[in-house]
C-alpha cells in the first residue's frame, strides 16, 4: 500500500491542488487501486514552489505537479511506487 499526500495549504491551493486531487482520485478509480493507495490532503510539505502543487508519495516529496505534467508524474512516479509496495 502506498500513501499519497497532496498539499492543500494556501500556496498549493492557489496552484490547483483541488484539480490534482481529482486527477489522482480518477486514476485510483479507473485503475481499481482503492486497496493499493491511501490518498489524503495535508498542509505545507515545506517545498513550496511557484509552479504547481507539492505531492508526497511514500516518503518522497515532489513539487511542481500540474495538470499538464500529471500523466508523466503518475506513470513515472506513482505507478512504480505502487508496484514496489506490492513486493
């Protein structure tokens, strides 16, 4: 099981964290990953950035997540983390 925390603090909120949460929820539902992923919101991850949202996957924090780079983030970061957590 993998834990994903999306920052919903003021900076990330303004950068679109709500949309990133929806994109993650859609991926979880479409891929039937309800038993593999725990999604939650959190306040400041301490990595504020001027372009995009901060997301913590497991113990790693990723910054600059936007709707335009979400697919790449999901495929290259989240899916491998899910697969590694199954081992």
